[in-house]
């Protein structure tokens, strides 16, 4: 496994791999890797000849007062996990390498309307930061298959749109959310939780399960599903709801009447962690759910 910090080195290495007929798989991350990230690596390895994983905590996608400085980092453990899962290249640039114009990006990719709903309402500019860094990473890595978690459903949908609209030669692959045995979605931010908060955090996945069950039982009013989700999260005193939404999984617009698949998405603060979770409910059942 090679650990590279410069754009030039990574480009050279991956161009050589492709010239040798090897298919490149790419897993972009912010590090502090867990079994959710590992599942993306495993899928990438099963479909590609070489896997590159990037570790970059992208300042552009954090708002003022958010947890950029506090975001957990542990490069040694990340490299160990990458080795154990057969990653060929780790790309670990610093902010100067990624944003040469003094740490700022004067030219950005904007996420448009899809970036203003759900998480975009309380995190203005977040998805522009995500699009900008992912567009840069795709230009650095080059033609590849790129693996993203369903855990960040809005991000996955926006990246799919970006690639389609900007004709980026990258195939996007969505992978199911990996969960703890009690249902909590794995997240680097779970590290912020105290033992008591960790117990309370399960309310997000439980609320989603209950709301999904109500749809399976015949509920077709999107607003009633949202109310059920919100009430269930509010029943946990340690959780403070940000949003509870029932939307079309492609457009992310509110599903007033449920006639096809919907994305149920929630965000809540538990202690100092802002946690998100979601499920896609089809009238046949719930998908994208993988027990940890
Ligand atoms: P992050 O390091 O949080 O930016 O995440 C990097 C990638 O890992 C993103 O595509 C996430 O959606 C994905 N990911 C994070 N948590 C999980 C999880 N619990 N299950 C599956 N994928 C995940």
C-alpha cells in the first residue's frame, strides 16, 4: 500500500494503473475509518483491480461554529484498516495541496436546489463544499468507479446529479448503511457521544423503523409520516430534532402522497454530535439496511 500526499504522485500512479488495463475503484472519506467505510472498500475491491481511498477533512464543507477542528482524526488506525482491507493507495493531502489559493476555493461547484433541503437547510453551503471537493478529487483520481454510502443519502444523490450534469467520467456506486447491532448507523461522529448519549442515539434508527412500518401498514400521507418520525425522535429527552422528512428519493422534494419509493431522513443533535440517518421505503419493504 502506498500513502501519497501530492496530486502529481497520485495522478501518475493511477494513470499507470489504467495504462496497464486496471480498473480503479475510489472511496472518498474524511478518515476516522469504521466498518461503514470498510464496507465501501470491500465492494470496491470486489469490482475493481486497485482501490484508492482518500482521507481529507474538507474545511469547505464545514460551516462557522461546526466541528471542523474537533472532527476526530487517527491516521495510524486508518492506515491499518486500509492495509487490512486491501487498499492499494491512500491519498492524504493537506489543505494547501487541495486548495492552493491560500486555503480558499475561489471557484466552486454549487449543488443547486438539492443542496438547500434536508441537511442543506441547517448547513447552508455544506453541499457546495462537498461538490467542490468531490469534483476536485474526481479530476485528480481520473476515470474510476466511486463508492459512496447510502448513510449520506442526500450527498449520494447530489454527487450522482453532479456527475451526470457535468459529464464527469466516473461511475457512482451507492452502498448500504452499516449499523451497530441495535440499529445505530456507524458514523465517525459517534465518537462524540457519552455512554448515555450513545444509548439515546438509537432513537434515530428506531424512529425510521417505526415510520417505515407505518408505510408498510398502509399509511400514504407523507406529512403524517413526518409527524410520526418527529414525535418519536422528540420522545428521547437527549435528542434535539433538526428535521424529519419524507421525500422523493431522486428529487428530494416532499412526498405529500406516498405512491412509490420514499426516502425517510432524520437529523438530530445528541449531545454535541449532529447525527443523520435515513431509509428508503418501497411499497415492497425497506432497502439499504445492513446489520453491523
Ligand atoms: P465520511 O468519512 O463520513 O465523509 O464518509 C465517507 C464515506 O463513507 C461516505 O460515502 C459515507 O456515506 C460513507 N459512510 C459513512 N458512514 C457509513 C455507514 N455507516 N455505512 C455505509 N457507508 C458509510
